[in-house]
């Protein structure tokens, strides 16, 4: 059972990696943006990480390819300089990835899951999650590349349910944040700990393109009073005037470029490709604020009936296509209200999938944090200039998405599939709606 599940997760990741790297050699090896690696680097880095953990650490294998580890060490070479490295060429990188996978399948089939690294299949899931995280990064590279479209997918759902409420109150009280029990949780999600969250209200859906357009039309990008000092400095320096990939035609109509296709902006989709500073300025304009990380997680996991923290807003069941827009099933977010089956008991929709949601929190360890299995996954990023994002996007696979999963990025980044939702202060005696 466990073995089959892990095998499926690894296979799904590989099928996606292959699809994202099925482009001609020139496309694979060129730098589409200084923010991103050439796709051929991601491909061999995925294999190198798999080799390091599943073949060498778990099975004691020798090196599959000598002398390449250093090339694929993300900490030694900034993304912008990776095309200058003597990387494996496209055919060679594909062969290397296949070679490693053939061997790691054998390791998975024969492993007893009896070490700290392999217990409950942890390290195999970690490698599937790592590959899917790079697949999402490669998807962002595809969004940045110029030229005709190469990716295809059915349009995201356009049907919406009528939302009963615009916002709901999450009452004051403790909940269990993080997890000690989830066998595949990564180190920064652990351990579980009790957190008191004062009462607050949260919008039932993320901020939409329609709402964001009103902010632009009201001079949102020209009013320093709406921005933090740092945010305004960045807005001016980077010349921000609208979310990335938006442009306005001569009739004043907004268009959005998505994976090489231009389309009029859909007013009811969550806004995507905004940086933290844009989200923060919008929130101030709207008389609201961004949720903190504990607020976001309580809204996504806390079950008001039992008081228990669950894996997802809808419960503990794995995400299905009825719950959330995940896994690159579509190449963009669905309209708000498209996933009523994925709503939380209090009626908060689309916390999982569609767009990553910026929170106001910086990326810090939970009390009792222990780096595992390597410091470079999370620990080296704590205390840096990062804000936490939650919930996953249409480009996040379910293996790397749950109510406890933490993502982080610099507050100026907007090539990621990030949007946000608004939180509001309420009095501490405010009560939740009946559920
Ligand atoms: Fe990596």
C-alpha cells in the first residue's frame, strides 16, 4: 500500500517533469529569466537530489555520475549564472534522470522503511515533493518564456456557486498549529504546538482581478500612503503599475498573458503574480490587512465542531478534482466559488490550490524545530527577508500541499503563482457563524 502510493507519487512527478521539459534543446538550455535556472539544470538537479538521498544515503550506492554534484548544488551557483556552467546537455540529463530513477525504484521496492530517514516512506515522499516543487518552478519558467505556447490544459472551472458570505469570523481560541503526526511533513511544519489566535475575520475567497483593477483605477500604484516605506521604494524602483503579465489595450481593457496566450482578464479569478508589497498596499487600500500565518492555518485546519486540526479545510481526505485546483490540471486559477466541496466548515473557500496566499508573517522556526534531514531545506532561510505563503497554487501537486505546508519567498517576488486574501480585525468576543 505505502510502497504503491510512493511509487505513484514518484511516477506522477516524473510524468510532469517530462512534460515540462518536452521542448527543443535551445529552449531547454537557454535562460528565460535571470530569476530562473535553465530548464535543463532543474532536470538534472532533480535527478541529482534523488541520487543523493535515495541511492547514496538510503542504499549506500556509489556515484552514478562522477563530478557533477557541485554543478547541481543550488547553494553554490545563483540561478542567473547557471547557463555558464558545464551542465549535462539535454539528452545526457534525460539519460541521467532515467538511470537514477531505475535504481531508486529498486530501492523503494526492497526497502524496509526501518531507519529514521525511511520511516513511513518519508525520504521517498520528500524526493517526490522536491521534484514537484521544481516542477512548479519550471512551470513559472514557462510562464516567463517568450514565444508561442507549448503547454496545454483544459480551461479552469468557470462555474461559481453563490457565496453565502463575503467574510467569516474565526473565533478567539487555541488551535494546534503544525504537525508531529504527519509522516511526510517536512521539517519546517513540525512540531505540532498550541497557538492562541485572537478573533479575526477572513474573506471567504481570495482577492479577485475585478477588485484589484479597482485598486489600480483608484490610483493604488500612485499613492505612497497605501504602501510600506520598503514597499513604496520597491514600487518606484521596479516601476510597478499592475500585476506582472497584465497590460491595457487602447480601449482601456485589461489583458493577461498566460503561458504564451493573451486573453482578456477574467474579473472573477483570483489575482495572481503580485508581490507581497502589492498585496500589502491593496489590503491597506481596502481597510484590511493580510492574515498572519497562524490565522491562515487556523482558518484552513481548525474544525469548530471537534476542535481538532485537520489536514485540509474539507477534512483529512486526499484532495480530489472536486476539492481544489491543484497539480497543473489547469494552467491558471479557477473563478472564486468554483470549489464548494473544498470549503472549510466555516465557509472559507479555495484556501488550497488556485493561488499561493501571501501572509504577513516572516519565515521562522516553530518552537522545538529540528532540521531534518538537511539544514538547507529550511533552517538557513529562517530570519531572512522572506514572507510565508500558504495553500498552494494551480501549479502545486497535492503531494506538496496540505494545511501545514509552508512556502516562503522574498517580498518583491511575483513570478510565483501568488495572490492573497484579506483579514480583518474584530472584537475578541466576535462569534463564528453557525455551522
Ligand atoms: Fe532543489
